[in-house]
C-alpha cells in the first residue's frame, strides 16, 4: 500500500523530534547548575519514568494514526497529531541545543 507524504513526514518528524529532544535534554542536564524546567518531565525523571513514558507516547503517536487510517482512509487527518508533536519536540531540541551552546560561552 502506498504511503502518503503526510504519513511518512509526520512519522519521521515525530521520531526525529523525540530523539532530538531526549538526547539534547540529557546533554544539557549533564552540565553543572542546570535543571529541568518542565515540572512534569522533572517528576518523571525523579521516578525514572521519563524514558519509558517518552517511548510509550512515541509508540502511541505512531500507532494510533497508522492503525486508524488503515480502518478508514478519511481518518488520515490524525497524522496531524504526530506532525505537530514532532515539530514541537524538534523545537525543544533546538532550544536545548541553544542552551547547551550558551553554557559553553
């Protein structure tokens, strides 16, 4: 079955955004005098649940639109969710890289 550009772009963007945000956050937090500003993420980190929850949200963000679009092609609009989430997470990764670079100055 042929995949649309929306589907492929949304899935790749979500994967890239989650990986980038996670890796860049860990790089920033490895520096002295830095902390997680997001209280939800900080709490999940304290409980060692940040990575499992991130993986679960990534899997759901990929699987739900994919499976529902296979049931009814009109539901392909659900790929907007991983597209937007991927863009947001990628923007957080870029922000983290900005912070990391500013710490080196």
